[in-house]
């Protein structure tokens, strides 16, 4: 179990270092997660210690949403005042995400059909 926790903390630390020195616009934990996933793909599997720690974290994942819910309740008046802008931004980002995903999928499917 300690080995799995050390692995997670090691990749988070590597992500923080990369974020600090190379990619300051990306959060360190996100970079660390990508590095961990790449490492697991290269190893072609997850060891039992890491799986046990990941299972332990996933049991309490719901607790991470409590601060976000408190923030929503705390800033409810500001959210109500800016509801139209927030909804417009959410709908616009969803439409752009779907459109760009479809565009990229179409490009990739054309590339594969030519090969």
C-alpha cells in the first residue's frame, strides 16, 4: 500500500516540477496524472499496491465534491445574477466541444481510409 501511495505522490511531484519549469499554464496534478497514465500504458498494467490505493481513494471520491457544493451555495447570489452568461458559456462550450470532436474524428477517419 505504501508503494502505491509513493507512486502516486511521485508522479504528482513530477507533474508539479514540469508545471513549474516547462508548462506553467497546466496544473501540476493534471500533468502528473497524464505521466502516470503514460507510465501505466508503457508497463501494460497496474501493480496491486497502486490498484489498492486507487480503490481506497475512489471510495471517498464523493467527499471531494463537498467543497464545490459549499462554494455554489456560498456564491448563489452571484450565480443567479450571472445565470444567463454562465448558461451561455456552458452551452457554447458544449457545442464547440462536440463540433471540434466531430471534425477531428472525421479527419482521422479520412486518414485511416486512405491508408
